């Protein structure tokens, strides 16, 4: 069971926090482990290396910390767009 989850809006040169390119979450576990996932075009959470890459200096994307509610709204919007 996760101890905490931090959510991020993924922003690139063609997007903004209001309309991010994607959404990302990092889950922290009590044993010291963590899991990084991005919400993908498959409309599911899948493992991702994007935030770790940004932490090592890759500047292709910015990660703006957001709350769980905002992350859920972004995911819902992506799902609606997929169905349209």
C-alpha cells in the first residue's frame, strides 16, 4: 500500500499547466521504494522513466506538481477527448 503519491502535470513547448501534455504520478512506499507512472494514450497508468530523466537534466518536459484532484480532472479530460 502506498504511503504517498505526488502528481505532476507534464508541460512541454506546445502545452501549459492549464492544458498539459500529460499527467504523471510518483508513488512512495513505506519500504523506501517508489514507482513512477504516466497516464498514457492507452488510457491507463503505465511505468515511465520521464521524471527520472528530467531529474537527470533532460529538459524536454517540465513537471509541475499538482494535487490529486487536478490530476483526476486531467485524466478525465483525456478520457473524454479519446471518446470524442
